[in-house]
C-alpha cells in the first residue's frame, strides 16, 4: 500500500462514512496497519492511502498488540489544550507545533461492528485528532502557527515540485 504525499488532492478530500463492514474494509484495515508499521507511523487514515472512506488505524505505543482499527471515528468531546510537535507520513521529514485538545472522547465501530469508546489524553488523544482531521480533509500543516508554516514553506515547495516531476 502506498502512502500518498502532499499535495495529492485526495489528502484534502472528505472521506465518506462506511455503511457496511465487509471483507473489503477488513482487508484495507489490515493493509493499513501493515503500512503504518512499515513506515514507523503511529496512525494512518484512509485518505492517506487513497481509500476515501472513514477508516483509521492507530497505535501510539508501537506495540503490535496495541493496533486499533476504527470505523467511522468521531470526536464526541474534547477538553483542555496542548501544543506539541507533529509530523505526518504524507509530509516526510516535515514537523511543526500544532494546538490540539489535551483530552478527547472518541466513538467508532470496530471491525466486528461493535461500538467503541476511547477516552484518552497524551499521544493517543493527539493521534486520534490528527487522523480524524485527515478524514475531514484537514491537514496538520493548516493547524500550525503562521511562524511554523513559514518554516515549512521550502519543504512543502519541495514536495510540490516532486509531485510534478515525471520521475519519482
């Protein structure tokens, strides 16, 4: 599975809800988990692999037992504020400070169609917000301070130029 890189327009698409959890969704989720681990990520959204449905995989600890697949995830409640440095597999080697809620309650379905509620702070809360933003077509660079956006200008331009190049 290939991770889409900025400025691929699918990264800004709003993903559609998954109506039925079937073998296609399960297969895609398994591939996404594998891809997330191969790239040493802590989360991956469907948009990042060209799957424009509301599916994310998360694992902030990197422990294979900690893989979570979330179908139609949604932040129900958010409290507090924190600012941390974030990166993204679709923006290789680019990092910047992003303001997020410190604590969130998210709801979703698992691959068996069962309701899941995750209440979390720390890295899991940040990862959930980052990946759910992807499903809404929101990129982490758009949530950075103007100063951090300015620092990334050259890196973003490089990714744009690379996308135009016929040889990658």
